[in-house]
């Protein structure tokens, strides 16, 4: 068993044992409510904590779960033992139904749209006449209907659910699923380019999250015995889920649990101690406590603690810079003009409003060649790449891979078809380790974490970053970032690699290193298309140039010929320069 | 041997004496004070109503204690223990759990303002066998087969069924002729919808009334002009005006005054105590409230001599509202139950409540003039009052035996 699994189960048992000692019925109730809110926090965390799609509407799933359990018992005499798992199914379905339209939105728009669901449901349930439901008292079949005389049993049930939710979260976190969600949070576009099926993972996350919230709501109904729309669909419910998770630390297994363990009893304690003396003061103190934590540990207690541990562990000096790629690998490649065309653009066009960024561009990429795309700033190079890898849908023309049109395919599909890319401005997943960054790419062909890890380590070794595998991507040098992006693309085992201004901002020596690396990659059979707006380094690297100017192809051919082409010189250096050197 | 036996006997006697002394001490301590609970929102959006309830309970207990406490218990004094039901069902239930866990000496409690709170609170108190008296309306409260809950108000269904017949009777008495047409202007909140449902379902046809205006709006109301214009053009004999938010009530009433329908010229009746709240005086011109009526479950009536004056003198409240009167009366119900029980014991108090049949004392604070609960725990005489704003104060105008003033009604 993993260490974390042992810790979680141990924690659950300790909690249950502690609860067994408490006989005071009020403290028992608090001990029951804490794990329920922990599960709710974990549910929120699974979607919003990991994927970064902040939900202000988790009350929708919670409330549906609660109402399902209550209505099923009232209407069909269904025992909560079956009702609560079924509430999970209801929550999951609701998550899926909410997710499909809502994931068209991003950022604040997503958060606000989520806010609408519980508010709407609140009115629907009022309109249906369910202002107040109570779970019928069943003294005749107490066990069957979860109406225990001994309230500790509720606590044990809630603690059991909490342990399950924690184990599930831990499992997700370590898997392809969890890493993909974090990659989405860090940079959704980069994740798509690395082959992550973002919508698929987001929908899975909201479905699982909805299920957890539904189960929490179902147990809440059984414990509270009364279900009203404001109590289960209210803003406070969504806020509570968010607050416990943010307080403890989003995107962690322990954060939401820690948040619930501290905040729920604190709020109750303040309420019980102060409310009769200064009514309302509990809210002020509670608010101040949250503000203090946000100021001191904005990412939550768990992250603060991790940062503290990392700081202490960082006594050992960081290893030396990346070792250069062995020159042996950069062997000469067999060259020949008659290699087959594997990838081409046919009369590709794209306009942004009145600006024609790309106009009727036709180009061929031949197997195993290094094709350089050059052009002055604003020539449409990056737009062309975005059309080639699916970020943009062309207004006209085709992108053809192996004779098949792929224009309009989503970036992750293009990536899966064998086209990897890097970005002009490096887009690493900053909060992830280098290894995890590259694993995201590796998952494309290796669904299991272990296999993806091996592939990722290989890719890191290929670019000379193997010894930094565990370092966070945040705080890397420019060169390391470029190499990391190449490694991430390589891990997806592409046939064609699109490099977008990979050499921008590097020193002369670093450029040399990179040229060696790219040559080596090409020698290993990879086809490379590289964008650059400076020509010097490119002349020594590429087999062939395509020159873009003002969105259209200006010239095409061998480096030697292109550098002499008057039209190219005009575009690059202006007519005067050619006249002066004529 | 003898000595040992005597020593043992001595020890036994000493222990017995100590036990007796302890017992006597306990009994004496118990006879000194008897704890009763108030569980209501003391914080959050309903804190103001909770404070009103507390003020009422404090005043009643001060009076009871000044008059000699519980006489059957040697003049034991009542002591109020307050629990904050907060702003959510969860908080209310927590408070109830705290109440039963930390105050084992409580003999009874009243609360918890909102029906949903009361439902959750009584789930806890029922299991602890603590009797709770409530004025919450929800029919569910006394439909669950609980043994320890007592509902003093007419239930939601009773109110919805009873309001229009009561109004018709009052109108006929006041004006000498039966109204023939009725208008409804309401928001679409649950309370208003539930109130109007039986009226539209069967009462209009049963009472021979024609519905000439039927307008529903979604709060908050932005502009009352089109609604009131329709009322003016159809000119019903009576208007049911059912806003829930104070701001909507203000907008509608001001527009009615502007159109010459205010100040009793068009008999206008609402539902619930919100439109009779003292706070309304701070928000709008009191003159424009003149004549506005509302159907409520409780209000000061003619049977309470000097009560309104006493409240005005001893508290900061300008007049006792529904929650005030009821909570005040609840304390007198507790007193009567304790007098009958003769001991500070939940079971005995619950028994006394079940067999209670009062027509004086506590009974004067509840419409119908008697306190007797049926098997479900509902007060048998529970009925409705119609209260009308007259000269800046809401006064009871119906039914006749409870009325403190004649209704203003255009003839």
C-alpha cells in the first residue's frame, strides 16, 4: 500500500475512534457535519481545484442529492442506504448535463454560469412545492432508514465517505486524469497542443465531482432530516465547499479536509460562544480568520506547509546546467530532394476582421526534412502554425496529412495524429515538475502513469534535462523552457514537430546547442518545421526555406538561393539595402 | 463484633443523612429556578425578529416572576435560556442539539421563527422528549406524528382556506353589502402562491366572487404603474395585494395613493405580518399605509387589557407584533403547564400541555380565546385576525370579539 493510502486510512480510523469517545450529542453532530463538508470540499476540489474551472454552483449537485434522498424516502419508501449511492448517480448525471454546455465558457464566465444552476434549481424546487421536506421518522425500521439512536454511527458513516473521497482524489491526482486536469489549469491551449483531450477530462471531472457532492448532499439530508431549497441549494452551500477547499489548499487531497476540520467547528464554536452575547459577531470573527489565512497563505494551508518543507529541503545546491546533446547524435543526414511529401497546406487562408493574416498559403513538408519558415514580424508565421495544429479553423483551404484533410480538427486530435508543437512564448505548466510536464505529452500513447513516466524520462534525456526531472517548471531559464517544450512534444512521439521561434532570446552558444539538438532529432527520422524571423542560424540548419510576407508565400527554396532572392531581401531588409549592396 | 456492627450502622446512617441532604439540596435548587428555552434567529437576516421574541419572553418572565413565580412549586422562578438558530437550517439544528445536550434542565422551549427551522429543531427536541411550543405555520410540523410539539397558530392551509371567507364576512358587516368583484396583485414567491391557490381553486366560485384583476409579478418590482393602472380601470370591490418584499409593498402602495386608490378608498388586504411591521414606518409615509389590512395568525386583541401600553413603556417596541404577542403568550402557557405539573420535569410538563384547557391567563394572548391542543398538537381554537393600519398603528379589526377598533371601509 502507498504511504498516502495508509495515512488516509489511519486518519479515518483515528477520527472514528475519537468520535467513539464523544458522548455529548452536540459535539457528535459537529463531528458528523465536518466530514460531510470535507467530502463537499473534496468534490469541489476535484473539479475546480485541479482543473482551475472555478465553480460557484456546487450546491446544485449537493441539493439534488439531498432532495433525491428525501423525496425517494417520502415517495417510494426508499432506504437511504440505497438512496445515498443513487444520489451520487443523480449528482454525476447533473454534472454531465451541466458540464456539456458550460464548458464552452472559460474563466469568470464559467464561474458565473455555474452560479446560475443552484439559483435556478432553488426556484424550481420552490415552484414544485418542496419548500420544506422532512424525512419521515421510522422508529419501526430505524436501521433500515438510517435513523440510529446512537449518533456516532452517523459520524462513522460520514468519516467513511470522507476516506473514500480522499482515496479517490489521491488516485486521480497520481493518474493521467489528474495530471491532465492540472495541465488544463496551467495552460489549456498548451495542454491541447500536447494532445490532452481537454473536454473529455473536464467532463469526467465534473461528473465525478457531481457524484461526490450528490452523496454528500444525500447524507446531509439524512443527518439534518429537513431539506429546504435555501438549505441545500443556497449560496452558503457553494461558498462553504469553496472556502474549505481554498482554506486548506486547492488541488490537494488533504486541503479540503483540513479546511473542514478547522472552519466548520470554528464557525460553530464562535456561534455557540458569542452569538448570544454579541449577535452576528461570529460572522465577523470567522470572516477575519479567513482573510488572515488568505493573506498569510493565499494558496491554502497545505501549499504553505509544502513550500516551507521544500525551503528546508533545499539545502543541497541545484545541479549544474543541462549537459549538451552529444555531437555524435547530430550525425549527417542523408539528404535528397525526392523525399515524399507527408504534410501540406493547400491555399490556406485566415482573416481576423479586415486583416488577412494568412492568404492562400500552399506549402509541402517532405519526410525527414527540416523546413524553415521565415518572414518578418507580422508575416503570419504563428497564425500559420495555429492553422496547422488546429488552434484556428481556416477560412479556406486545407491541411493535409498523409493525403487526408485534417483542417478544423481539434488540437489534441492533430497532436494524436502525430504533429507536435512548441510555442513562441514558452508555455510550460509552471506549477508542475518538469517530469509531469513531459508526462502530459507522453500520455498520448501511454495511458498508464508508469509507462508514461519512462517515456517522459527518455524525452527529457534526449534534450539533456534528465537530471532536473523533479524540478518545478517555474523559474527555469529561457533555454531550459525551450528544451522542456521540445521534450513535452517529443514525448507524444510525433512524426512532425512544429517549432515556433525556438531560438528567440537565446545567446549565441545556446543557439548552437539547440541547432545540434534539432539536427540530431532530424537525424533520428523526425520531420521538423521551424519558424524563425532571424535568418543567420536558420541558414545553417534548414534544408529548405519558405518565406512568408504579409500572409502570403513570397519565395521557396534552398537556403543558398533564398538568401540571394531580391524579393526576400526587399521584404527583410528593404529595397535600399539591396541597392546599396548591388 | 458489636462495635463493628454499630460502627457500620453509624456509617450507614451518616451516608443516608448525606444522601438526604444532597437530595434536599437538589430539590431546593430545582425549586428555585425553572429553565425554559427560546430558540430563534439571534443573528443573520432574521435577527431582528429573534430579538423581538427575546424581548417578549423577557417581559413575560419578569412579570411572572414578579407575581410570585410558579406557585405549585413553592414560587420557583422562570429562567430564559436563549439559543441562536442563526441563518440556516443546519445552524438551527446545531443550536437545537446544543440546547438538548447542554441544558438538560430545560422543561420546554419555544421557537424557531421560520417553519423550516422549526421542523429541523423539533426533529431534535422530539428525540429528546423536550416539549416545544411554536407559532410556525407549516402543516408538516404537526403532521409527522410527533408527541412533543405544540402549534399555536392556524396552519398554512388553514390560513389560506380561512382568509377570504373571513374577509367577506368582515366586509359585509362593515359596509352592509357583499363585495362582488376581487382583484389580485401578487408576486410569484412560494408564500403568495400557496396563499392564493385555494382562493383561485374553489373559493371565488363558492363565495360568488368575480376575479377582475389577476396580476403576478416577479420581485423585485421595477415599476408598479401598469399593475395599478389595471386595478384602477377594473375597480374591484376588494384588492388582494400580496408582495413579500418591503420594497415592493412600498412601491405598490405609493402608486395606489398616487392613483387615488389608497387610504382605504379601495379596500386592500395583504397576508402575513411583514406589511404591519414597525420598520415600515421608517421606509414610507405612514399616511399612505392608512386602511391597509393584513390577515395574521396573532396580534394584540381586545382581551389583553393594558398590554400594548405596558409593552410600549417597558420595551423599545412601538407595539407588540405577531411574534411578540405569541412568544409572550408562550411563556404564560409554560407557567400554566408548570403549575399543573407541579415539578420541573419535561414529561410532566408535556403531559400538562397535552391536557391543558385554558380560557384565561395565557389564553388571552391567542385568538379564539382558549388554549387546548388536539391529539396532533394543534391548538383547537386557532383562527385568523384581520389587522388594519389606522392612524399609523396596526390594530385588530376582525373578528368582532377580538377587535380593538372598527374597520375603515368605504360605504
